[in-house]
C-alpha cells in the first residue's frame, strides 16, 4: 500500500488499523509522517496499551525518549518486565527520569519479575499513591532480596490508599521470610486480593480484613506450618461484620488451624478452592467444617495430598483406601451437593500416598505421582460420567499415566508447560490433541532416531518460547537442525547416557550461533569447554540478551578470576554476575 492509498483511508479506519500494531512499531511507522498522522497519534488515539515484555533494548531506547512523553497521559495499561528476556528494564525505566506518576490516566499496572538490583529500591514505587485512576495492580514474581518487607510498609499503605483500586495481585519475595505487611490505612475500593507465598499466621487475617472491608474475593498461598496449639494471645479476632467475602482460594496449605481460622472469619463464602498438603482430612471432617463454618458454600474445589500408614498386605491397603473414600460417598456429598471426587494412590516405603480431589479437576498440575508406575485410581461418580481436566497447564508426561481406563478419555487442551521423553505414541496425541498453547517444552531424547518426531512436535507448537533438553545422546544434543520461528529460549544443559553434561566446544558454539534456532535465540543456558567459547557466543549470537553459562573450571582458587577476564573483553553494555562458582550470568 503506497502513501497515497494509505492517506485515502478515513480517520476512523486508520484508528482501527492502529489497534493492530504494538506501540513501538505504530509510533515508529507513522509518527512524523505528516501533521494528519501526528494528530491521529497524539490527539485522536484516546488510549494506549504498552506491554514491554520481550521488547528489545534498541526499541526500548527509541520508545522512551522519543515517544513516551507524548503519550504518557493516555497510557491506560503498562507492563514492565525484568525477566531474562528484558533484563534490567525497570532500572532503565528509572534512569530515564520517568516516574510512575507521569501516567496519570493509568488504569492497569503490572510489574513482572522486578529484580533484586541494588539500584532499585522502595523509592521506585514511591509515587504509586498518585495513580488516582488505577484499578488493577499486579506484582508478579518480584524478588527484592536486599530489602526487608518492613521497608515496603509505606508502599503497601500507598496501595491501600488508592481510591479506585479494585484488584491487587501481590507476589513479592524480600529478605528473610515474611513477604507481606499488614497495611495501617483503610482501603475503600479493594475487592479482589491475591497474596502469594505469605508465611502468615491466623491472627494476621482479622487486621487485614479490617483494613479491606469491601473485599469480595481473597486468594492466598502459604507454606505456613502453624501448630495446632495457638497461644491465647494469638487467637484470631472476629472479622468485621460488614465483610462480604464470597470467594476464597487457598493454595499450598499445610496448616489446619490457619485454614479453619479463615473459615470462621469468612462465613459468607459461597465458592471455595483449596489445595492441601500433609493434612489428613476425610469427607466426614470436611462436612463438619462446612456445616459449622461455611453454611452458604455452594461450589467446592479441593485437592489433598496425604499419606496413610500402609499394610504389608496389598488387599488391606486397598481396603484402607476404600474406607477413606467411603467418607465421600455419603448423602451429604452425593445427594445434597452432588460433589464427586477421584482418588489416586500408590505405595511408597511404609506409606500409602493419596491424592484426592474434586471433579471436575480445578488445578494447574496434573494429579499424579512422579515416576510411579504402581498407582491406582477410584472415583465416587459413575464411570460413564467424564469430567473436565481443562485447568491443567503443567504436565510431566509418562505413557503409564493414562493406562487406567478411567483416565483414558481425558483430553488436556490447555497445556502450557510440558516435559516428556521421546518417542511418544498415539495415546499422547489422544490425551494432548494439539499444542497451540504450549510455551515451554523439556524433552529427553534417548537416541538420535527420534529427531524427526521432535521436529514434528515443534511444528505443532506455534507459540513455543522455551526448549530444554534434559537427557540426550551427545550426537543429538546440538539442536542445529531443529527449526521453530517462536523459540527464543534454549536450555542445552542435558545429560548424556553416562549422566555427564554435554560441554560445547568452539566449533559447536559457532555452529549453534549460525543455525536458525541459534540466530533467533535471546536466552541461552549452556555448558562450555573453554572461556573463549563464552566470548564466541556473546559476539556471534546477535539477538542474545541473557546467557547462563556453566564452566567447570571456574573455581575460587584460580589465578585469574573468570568474571574479571570477561569484563575485560566484553563491552560495558554487558552485566556479568557470578551466581555461584561454575555458573555465570551475562546480560545486556
């Protein structure tokens, strides 16, 4: 389409066309062409959505000084990311002089993988309170190991003071354990709250709810092992009478007192999802808690992993499982609520390992034991009723997993992270009929004969971002011949049949950098034979942003420090960090 034809389009059609472009390419293509396009971009476009995941540093440096000041007051969605694909992005953002308060019409802000760089501290977040139009705030996988959570108390209070904020997702890790601090001010707007990895005690909840009186949905994951015998001073207080939480999500729960405390505090719950580990809880105990504490519960999704003492006699073990499962076959479960469960079990040392869960299945991981062929399954529902497992996103596939007739009908259509060993049979394609949603694949290749099958899998995964090899014959390890237009992360740390890691020599590094999959690679994990291989990779892989390199001879007592040697030969744009001796991370 030439310029004349393009300009013949109406403003309305051009604005619709602009929505198909990401912000960087849109502004790069049309800004400055003429006054009409400038007027469309900087006056008529009412809102911009800026997602900076995967943006290159070159595009980042173009966007910020040239365009961001012109559109900052019309950005309604902003996502910054400090992950391997865009390292130090928040530091670069901070160095431009921009502050979060410049985005005064921002409605949604996501900070992803904020790093523990010493230059980034709580002052980066110091003007959150000025985002008066913000409704959604998400901190995902943020790691500030050099700070204490108490250093962030002021930031948390700023968040609770935001007048329009309705959704908050908090996934922060700080120095030491506790990853959240109870706010001291009241939120008049917050309705949906998720807190991940919170090492909390039951007495923390009441103060939190008092400061969040409009809360409707509360989600928390906690590894807390709070004891059954709570000191009197730590007993929870009643929740505010006005509290209207109706949906509760509890993940990684290992404390019965903590879970029970929440049930007592939130009697209006109508929907409950809970993932429990190492708590022996049967159907009768569930019923007692629901009747006593959750009288309005309508929708229950749960998964419990527990151990029962096993008998030497296998039939007796099955009797124990049947006895346990019978507690979920009562009229309360089957007739009153029509809540059905499935149970998997296997023998492990002196225990019966049991996983029991509600149907349809509602969790991310597929509920089977790792590397255990001797498992059995039973359900409280009729065998001709097939329940969905659409929630499963992560699967370590083994052919024996689905040999049981009760599971043979399952289809996993939303798998995003998959590990498997080649070859796979037709059952695999029956269970996983397409790989449209697959983002990460970890594969074991025992012989080079299965190379074509791996390529066939790659061809069926148009969104695949990460490819890792966990076991390979050495001859099949270099992925030079594999092609995929979407793969940007390669993990080549696989083992050979002798359990030795494959080390890339200079020739193989050069072949990798010249292959199609190496040219597009932005994140590489690799072990090398010699230090010069590291320099070879950095200078020949032009799209590389993060290199995890393993070198066996990087030791404390070496005459020459490998990090200092690399700093001497690499441009200053590369940051070199020794994660530990033998593992160096190089990023740009």
